[in-house]
């Protein structure tokens, strides 16, 4: 079994052989997903204004009538994951008792952080604290309390809750695939609920939804992200900001992503992830050392303490008595966004987490990235607050006028601004490449029927498709509608995620059923760990050529 698992998890990119010349796909999932994506893009371009308004109305209705559901969902998931961290299933190893990690701890952390959140922190690390400092519903704007609350709200949106969502989806997929012998696909997590129906249209629909949501999410981020790269280049070189430049940037990033995805998981995505984490760390260290160092170090401890002190209040607040709509544009937006992204990020984290115990997995995916996120937000967010409160100011105005340029405005307050801004652009590009690679790999795995190492031809198709969708919608002005549509998918996935909690608990309970035995005169509990997969099926994968 161990040899079989090693062969299944080996890096397909290292042996081009037949991988270059064949295409294994799940026909229903592959072709229906591709058709839906093309249909939506064409429809959005033809009826751009109408589609944007339709999806905006959909988002408003979802926020008004289902905001409570999102809040319940994310809190239930966080509590569930913390119980798994401390509970009796913690010693179960993903892949069986003899499995060992496929990647080093450093490489594992780099990949899951790059896929999960890296680029978003670059975009909002400066901007979001400044937004909440200027205006938030809890305290008077522009005050000391407003600064504290700004960091607390930002921590809420980027802290334990999103990583708990990713942990749940990733752990469900990893457990049912590596320990129960099911193919690696989103439908896999629902075997305890649906049984063999996951091999029919019930499973097809789940995988199609996940594929479409993943591609739109990655394409949206690619399209919005090149606007930040364009803003940085304009800030440095004065080249201007236009769709033509941004499409050219998408082309360049897609070429790099195509090279990386051909190289495979170990030689491509892992190495790029380690590079961008290292460069991002250098950038953060520079701001920490040349910025208000003591202020940042003091703020880190205070921010974390404030976060945990007010977490129960902020995470359950629902504007019930205020009758306002601030939360719709911020917290509900974030919860729906993280949930919509969870199939993509969860699948990728599952793919790279073979060999970890559940306790190691939860600690690595929930606690470590959350602390790194808090550190990053404190360094950049509190530096921006320091300049705004005690220095030259002007950052809040820059954020209001143009979010993509906010990071470069901050760096302009310190020495070597041109060098650090160039470094920031490199980090943004490499984060986008790894996000694109991760998204391509996830879509490849799903549309190839759960094959953990899909053929190179399939990987190339989806990597290029992401770039084309982003470029076409950027030219046609449909990115706003696409972003709203992506968030709209968060509602059905909220229900799916709640189902995953029950399904995973049931699966773990059956896998590690306790039996009583005696050591001397003292009773003890032994876990009967299954070493043979429960199932050994595919989801109808076929070789087209």
C-alpha cells in the first residue's frame, strides 16, 4: 500500500513521458464546467451592466436574509476544528499509521500560506486598517479607540475563522482520500452522507460547482491583482494605468504560471512558494526595522490580546439592534468570500498534507498561519496607523482614492523606496503565480476524476484558461460582476461546509472506533486504525487520447 501511495503522490511534472501526450478527464465535470465558464464570460460581456446589477442585487439579498447563516457557519466551523485539535482523533495520521510527510515543514507552510492568503494580505494589509480607522460602526472615527478597533476588525476578518474554514475542507478531503481510498475530489467528503450517490449526478454537481467557483475566484484575483502591479509600476516608472498594460501583465504572469505548473508540484509550486515567502519576509523585516519598531512590537501583543478579548462579541455581532448595513460590505462579504474560496484552497492544502497527523495538520493550518497573518497585518497596518496618527499622514486619503497604490505610498515614507517598491511588485507577481498554479492544480484534479497528479496537457489548459478569462473580463469591464458572482457561491457552500462537519466527524468516528482492553488492572482505550482503504474507485475518469 505504501508503495502504491508513493507512486500516486509522486510529482507528475518530473517525468514528462506520457504525461505530455494524454488527457485524462471526467467527461461530465470537465466539459460542463468549461461550457458554463465560457457561457458566463460571454453573457457577462454582452450584458455587462445588467449582469453587474443582477449580481449586486443577489449579494444584497444574500446579506440581508442569510447573513446570520454565514455568522453561524464560521463560528461552528471554528469550534469544530478546535475540538479536533484537542480531541481524541488528533493522533490519526493522514495516509495511515506508516505514512510520512511528502514535503518539508517549511515547504508545506510556504505552499499553504501562498495559496490561502498571501496575495490578499499584500492588497489589504495597509488598506483595511486605514478604512476601519476612518470609519467603523463601534467607536468614533479617528481616535485611539478607533485605531485599536481597526486592528481588531482586521484581525477578525483575516484570523482564525478563515483558516478554520480552510482546515475543515482540507482535512475532510485529505482524510477521505488518503485514509479511506477515495479519489481526491470535493464530492469525496460527502461519502458518509450520500454513499455511492457521490459517483452519480449528486457528486457531479458538487464538483462542477467547485470547479466553476475556483476558476472564477482565481481569475478574479488575477484580474484585480494586476491592477495593483500596474499601480506599483506606475508609481515607480510613471507608465500609467490602463487595461492594455494590465492585459500584458496577465499574459506575462500566465506564462510564468504555465512554466511552473509544467514543472510540477515539487519543482514548481513549492519552490516558488518558498521564494515568495522569503521575499515577503524580507520586506516585512525591512518595514519593522526602519519603521516605528517599538510601536509595532508593543502593538503586536496588544492587538492579539484585544482580538481574543473581543472575539466572542465581534464574531457573533449581527447588527440586530443597530439596523445598519455596514457588516454586509465587510464581515459578511469576507465570510462568503472565504467560504467560496474554500474548495480551491482546501483541495490544495489537502493535496500537500499527506503524512501529517490531524493534530499536526490543524496546528499547522490554523494556528501558525493565523499568527503569521497577525504579524504581517501588525507590521504594515500599525505602521500606516503610526504615520497617520503621529506622522505626516495622507495614507488614509490615498487608500480612499486608490487601494492598489496604498502599499507603495506606505513604502514611500522610508528609505530605499524604489528598491522596496520593486521588491513588493516581485512578491505580488510571485504570489499570483503560486495562486494561479494552485488553482490550476485543484481544477485539474477535480476535472480528471480525482487524479492527484493530472496530465500536463490538462494543467496547461486550465492555467491558460484562467489567464484568458481574467484578460477578457478585464477588457470588457466584467470583473466586478465576476467578483460578486464568486461571492454569491458562498451561500450554497455554507450549507455544504456544515454538512462536511457532520460527515467528517462520522467518518473519523468509524475509522477510529474505540475498544476497551486491560493493562494490568487498569482499563484503557485502543484505536483500531484501518490500514486498508475502504474504497478503491475512480469517479469515471477517461482517457481522451
